[in-house]
């Protein structure tokens, strides 16, 4: 009987072997059978949502490149290699965070598995004991008790006790079934987490291989170009072209952001008008329903008075319905909808938010100020921002909340990030080793957005920081504490 009672225990699942994965950089190979993990689905959705933004910024970069009077293939290759290194480093950092979270999930699942196993073992022992006692006592207890001729009160009490025992057995069986089902769910979740770890491990191998390859390529390019790049940085014409390139990019971004913020404001106004129209329609519907109900009630009262006078029963009228207004469906917690390419760079900060932080913003990096706004820059133009000397890999943080407007490599400035803070204020971060954010991402003050480096052919490792308003550089000293 014990074997029969425990027959619904699940069979032990055979461990599945990881399928060999294709070494293809930055893309997880789908698992055999076409089944994807939740992580793979979320990653695919995120990549698709960024496609329109990246396409628009790619077109912007091509427009700027076409306006350059000179191009050097070697310098362009260096910029592309540095951007690839940034992408691979960011991917490795993201994968490490995912791996840590998945390992923590596996640890929790293992603890839950141990708890369920202990509970099921105890329940099986308890059930076996109950079944054994029932077997020894036999199934005729109730019949023997009724025919025994004993005191009826005692017989009734004993029958109730037997009923309680039967109910306890049923509850125990139901609890055991529930725990066995929980074990099956736990097994499935554990297997999914292990599959995700296999995906992450494979992607890490691919990204590390890509990173090593790009680093070797960059080292070779730097070895061939080091003398040439140093001399170019000292030439006024090269520095002026860098400044013109930056100004062209900022002017174009300012124009795009202004157009997108107008479009975003129009969309907000349209949504508000729709909401007001819905509210007005609901109020009108409610008023009409109340009026109908009131008229029906008055008619009922009139008929009742006539019936009282004539002694005849009143003509039945339909019962007035309570006015109903459709409730808004309960909103589940969900991530905010992806912004369209037409509003992807627009800031959602209130007017004057950036100006209110003037003089209180923290420095973008923990480093030493090596060049200030307005200082002479070699034989070329003056500095339009501040250069912080810092070790390679030092974290670069956003000085204020905003939205990433640009996150790509740019000749002369290396891996570059530009943040739109609203009110046509931009903050610029150049020479980065790794970009940790992408165009369209929202950031808060203090968020890590990049790591310092010496990309763009810069001689020293550090960060170039600049503030612009209406497209023109402004001195960060009056805004940022450093």
C-alpha cells in the first residue's frame, strides 16, 4: 500500500548535456530544438528595439564623415578597432553581471530543492505510518463499532475521531502531491538557469576571443602609427579639424534633439487630449445613464400614484439599472514602452532641471585636472573643455540626469558619449576606453557610463569633458565641482 500511495512521485530527470555552441561573436547560439531561454528572448527584444536608433545615428555619422576634407585609412581603422574593443569589454561586463545573478538564482533554487526534499521525506514517513496503522487496524472498524452494542455516545465519538483521521490522511496526500509538483517546477527552473549559464559561458568565450583579437589589432596599428599620431596631435590643422568635427556633430545633434523634443511634446499633448476626451465621454455617458434612471424612477412613482387612486395594480416598469462606467483595466507592472526613432534622443526632464544643478554637479571622474577650459592646447586652438588625467579603466560617471544622444567612436575624440540634459544642454565625454551605454539610454546623475582611456590617438590616459549650451562650449568650472 505504501508503494501505491507514493507511486505519483516524479521520475528523476535525466541530466541534459550542453550542445556545442557556435563561436559567433556577441550572439548566443539557439538551443537544440528551437527552444529559447527567457534571457535569450529578452536580449533579442532589446536588440530589435535599438535597431532604429542605431540606424539613425549611423546615418548621422556618415553625413559627418562626408564633410571631412581629409581621411586617413589607418586612423579610421584605429577608431573602428577601439570601438570594437569598447563593445567587447562592455559585453563582457554585462555577461559577468548576468552570470552572477544566474549563479545566485541557482543557489536559491538549490536551497529550495533541499527544503522540498526534506519536507517530502517527512511527509512520506508520516503517510507510511498512517497507512501501516490502517492496515493493522483493518477496514471493518466502523462496522464493528456500530454492531458492538456499546454506548451510542461513545460510538458517535469514535466515529468522529475516525473521520478526523481520514481527513488528516487526505490533507497529507494533497500536501505531498503539491510538494512533488513544486519539485518538478524547481527542476525545470534549475535546468533553465543551467542552460542560461551555458549560454553566458559560450558568449564570454566568444567575447574574450574577440577582445584579444581586437587588442592585438589595435596594438599593431598603434605601433605603426604612434610617431605619426603624436606629430599630428601637435599640428594646429589637425586639432582644428577635430574641433570642427566636434562642432559639426554637436550642431547636428542639437538640431535632431530639438526636432525630436517638439515631436515628443506633440505626442504628449495628443495623449493628454485623448485622455481628456475619454474622460469627457465617460462623464457624459454616466450623466445620460443617471438621467435615464431618474426619468424611469419618476415614471414609476407616477404609475404608483395612479394605481393607488384607481385600486388597480401599477404597470410594471423595468428596474432602473445603476449607471456603470467602465473601469480602467488594472495596469500590470511592465517596463516603459520603447521610444521610437523619432523621439529616442529627446529628454524627458522638466524645463530648468539642468540649470538648477549649477555649481553642485560632481566631477565626472576621479582624476587630476591636467587642462582647463580656455588653456592653450599645444600649437592649436584652446581647450573647449577640461581634460582629467586618470588611469585606464577608471569609471566615468554622468554629471546630471539625461538621455544618451551619442555613443560611438569619432576621429580625434576616440570613443565618445554625449548626454542630452534638456534645455539644449549637452555634456560630452571623450577618449574613453569602453562605452557602457548606448544612444537612447536614460541615465541618472552618478551612473557609470564609460571607462577612461586614451582612444582617438590621445597621448595620455584620461577623460575629456565638455559642456555645451545651444551648441556653444561653456566653462564647466562654474557648473561642476572639481
